C-alpha cells in the first residue's frame, strides 16, 4: 500500500512541477526520471519515518534542481514554488487528519490508516490542479525577487513542519494541532489574497504607464502627420517644376543630374515612412518602437490597415504582439530582400486576427522550444505567449514555408 501511495505522490509532485516550473526546457525523459526519484523519496519517507523538516528539504531541493535556470531569480522563484508544493502536501495531510477526527467525533468510527492515505492523495490531487492552474495564470506577472508572499509561504511551511513533528512525537496536544491547521490554512488564503491585490495594483500601474506612453505617442504621431501632410503638399506644388527640370536634363542627356534629382525625391519619400497607421493604436505604438531596429537591419516593412480591434486586456496584447514582432525582426534573414509583413483583419468566423510573416534563410524545420537562434524562446517565451492567448480565448499557429515563417494569432472581438 505504501508503495502505491508513494508512486501516486511522486506523480502528483511531478504534475505540479511540470505545470509551474520556470524551466520549460527539460526533456520528457528528465521528467520521467524526476517522477521516479520523487516516488522513491516518498517511499523512503514512509520506510524510514522521516520527519517533516527533512521531507521539506528533500522536496524543495528536488524542485529547485529541476527548475533552476542558472540565475538568482530562477533560484528564488524555484525555492518559493518548492515550498508551495510542500505546503500543499502538508495541508492535504493535515486536512485528512482533521476529517478523520471529525468523522470519529460524529459517528465514533475510526478511519483505517490506508483510507486516510488515499483521502490525503485525493486532496493533494485537487490542491495540485487548482494551485497549479492559478500559478500558471499568474506566471507572466511573477516578480524576479522573493516577495513577502514567497517568504510567508516559506515561514508557514516551516511552522507546519514543526507542528507535524510535535504532534506525531506527542509533544503537543491534539486540539492545539488541529486548531493550528485551520488557522494556518486560513492564513494561506489571506496571504494569497494580499498577493493577488498587489498583482492587480501592479497591473493597474503598468496600464497607466502604457496609457501615458500612448498619449505621448499620439502627440508625436499627430506632429508627424502634420509634417508629412505639409511635405506632401510641398511635393505636389513642386511636382510641375520637378518634371520640367527632369525634361530639361533629359534633353541635355545629363544623366548625373537626373540621378541626383531622383535620389533627392526618394529621400523625401523615405522620410514619410515614419508615420505608422495600421488602424490599431497599440500596434502603431509597438511598431514605431521597433522602427529604428527595423531600419538598422535593412528590413522592408509592410503593414495593412484594419479598423477591427481585439477584445482583450491591452497589456496582454502588448506582450503577445510585441514578443512575436521582436522575434520576427531577430530571425528575419534573406539572400535577397529581408521582409516583414504585418497583416491584421477579421477572420472567417468573425474574430480578430493578426499575422506576422518574416523572411527566413533556412530549409530546416524551426524548433520553437530550444535554440534561441531558431526559436521564439526568449523574453516571455513561446509557452507564456501560448498561455496568454489561451487565457484570452484565442488561438495561435505557426506556419513555416520555403522562404518565410508566419505567426498567426486569432482573438475575440
């Protein structure tokens, strides 16, 4: 029975780790090995009757080893998530004890130890699924430093461990133990609520900053629009004189002055490209931000106009569109002309879509999960972009052809 429960606990620990781990580059083989190790450690805890402090150290250490990516931020968040996992196990075990005493008090029936083990793993399963999905949804807002919430989880886990050891060593009374289980479980909910409020405040501040940026961008765009319009009027006014001048040079067969005059006019037209108007202010702002980089890399940029707007959180849209565009710029290569095409519109089923296509110079299948050179695997990363699109009831697809790579995102209107 202990072996079966150990395997179940190992699989649940692995499930939580795969859902929440910061390091998404681990292979399936590594995950299977991790599940086997966790099952063996769980069985060792049964066999050697390890105390809660030792179990906590083992679980947190294994989680950190699996999730660590070589940075302090990943170590801090991995330690926090490891303590969170251990706290879920302790809450499941403590709740099982609470249930067994409640049943014994009401019906005077003592629950067998094997049944208690099964109940604890069922509770752990529910905790892992609920907590794992909650952490997944908050992944893009996680702070890189250990926050008050992280430290609170570590503290509560330590207190839980001491209570468990005290109870099983008969150094504290049952009523004190049960009361503390209820109090500490309630504290976890309160702390999470405070953390969630802090996150909402951070999002509000970010949205306010984005709004201020958009206002500044609108002012800049308006000035550019006026400047371009004045320049266009000037060109229309001078067009007749220009043609007469070119005709004169042509009669004289003065190719040098013809070429010089045409180059000057092309420079004027090039200056008019700095105004971006796609019909979507967020896209305008993002594309304008990357225009200097696009120009430095000598990439031809084509944008269509569409008045349709996606019905999603503006910050989410900035993250999704901005990261995909950044990767398109980074991986835009060609033996001939480097191009990026941004297409927006309304899909066949009435939803909003945008499609970013960049030229590529490889016939190999682009791997989206490994190499940074040939993948969307930095910034927020492809996994986080997928999560954001899915959270907003959208769809994302990637299409690779002979000379181009396209990212297509469909979102609700």
